């Protein structure tokens, strides 16, 4: 039976640090576009270059409706 786990980090630097230590334990990286230190697309480029892991960059657009 497969057991999936989620690891959360606060910024791109922490994400890259964890991947450098344990890249073999990750199948997928999900990141926001707007993150501290570098944007999600920059993080994706670094991960694509250095690791064999899929990256999903997502972003959320919120609309505020005036009453």
C-alpha cells in the first residue's frame, strides 16, 4: 500500500535545501507562483535543472466584488 506524505516549507530556499538532502523521497513539488526569495517559475527552473522531480506551479487570483 502506498502512503503519501506532504512536506511544507516557508520559502524556496528551504524547499531546495530539503530536495538536496532527500530528493529521492519526493515525487512531486507543488508551489505557488508568489513565494519569498524567488517566484515559483524560478524555483521550477532550478528544480528542473538539478532534480528529476515534476513541478506544478499554481496561482490563485482573487477577485473582490464591491457591493
